[in-house]
C-alpha cells in the first residue's frame, strides 16, 4: 500500500514558485512590494507619484498585473521606470509563476525596489503569495471605512495600509471615518503601518516615500 507522509508539506505549484522568488530576491538583496486594492483606488497613480518622488534616490521597477490591456504599463513607462505588463486574461490575481517570469525580464540588478501592481481585487490576490517581501494594501476613502472589517484577510497580511484620496475628505464629498478604518485595520494587524495620502495632491506622500527609502536602506532585514 502506498504510504503518505502527512508530516511533509506538499507545496502547491504557486507556493513552489513563491519560494523560488523569495530566494531570488534575497540573493539579489532586492525589496519587492505587492500592491493590492480594489480597482480604481489609485494604485497606478500612487506608483507614478512614488517613482517621481524618489527619482535619484531609489531605482524602482514595476510589474503591472491586469486582466487586459497595457494601459497601466504605459502610465508607468511615462515615468521612465522599467515596467513589465502581465495580462492574466481573466484571472483575478497574479501568480508566483508569472512573477518568476517577470523577474527574469526586468533589469533587477539595476533596481533597488520592485513594485508589483496586482489585479484590482481585495479578495483573490490576498490568497496567493508571490514571494514578495511584503504586501501593501491601498484603500481609497471613496470605498468606505468598513472595508478593513469586511475584507479582513488582506488587511491582516499587509505590512502597510495606504489610505488614498484623502483630498476628497475636505469637501465632505464622502463619509469616511479615518479613525474607524485605522482602528479596524490595527485590530486585525497591530503592526500595520498606516499612511493617509493623496496621490493627486501629494499630501502624505513624503512620509510614505521616507518609509520606502528607510526600508530599502535597511534592506530586507526589516521585513
Ligand atoms: N481625488 C483623487 N483621485 C485619485 C487619487 N488617486 C488616484 N485618483 C484617481 O482615481 C482613478 C483611478 O486611479 P488608478 O491609479 O487608475 O487606480 P488603480 O485602478 O488602483 O490603479 C483615476 O481617475 C485617478 O486619477 C487621489 O489621491 N485623489
Ligand atoms: Mg492600475
């Protein structure tokens, strides 16, 4: 009779490639951040502004994940950062296999930091580790302050929460209780770093960029 070793963890295909990516990034001493949010919360806008804000200080490359089109890659290309577009053709998340391929194509040796913009979705991407150094979740104030409570997994797993579009709070355009969102996120993840930002006006972006600079300087040890 065949014996099954229950103590041996059988890695799924995704976990195997995620582990390979972890090893590759550790050997290369590169930080890699997996950015996750609902569609339209501002990921690409944040990335473009971050790249411009850190120009001359950190060399950033981007892996863009979308179901279709290279619209976001074009927006990143305008900043002159190296970028690679992945189209998932319907899949609601990126896979570690796709990231492994993308890392071979990006000029990783010339970069300090690699951002992955995952497919817009608060659920599926949280279940698929890509071998990233850390996850960054973006929540825009237009989506409602109840989202940490309603989609706990991604807030529990992320190192950073960017609360974007805070420019909309001033005019009373949206009802969003920043303190409630922060408290709910911290209940799920007491170590989560929270940066309220506006990628449109630039408010709060310097604190986020300082955190990135510090993380790159300290290396992956901080993760
Ligand atoms: N008011 C406001 N709009 C923003 C901000 N950040 C992004 N947007 C807008 O939100 C929309 C979606 O942004 P995008 O970066 O494409 O989001 P993504 O789908 O998460 O990549 C665009 O029309 C942006 O101009 C912000 O901080 N404030
Ligand atoms: Mg985008």
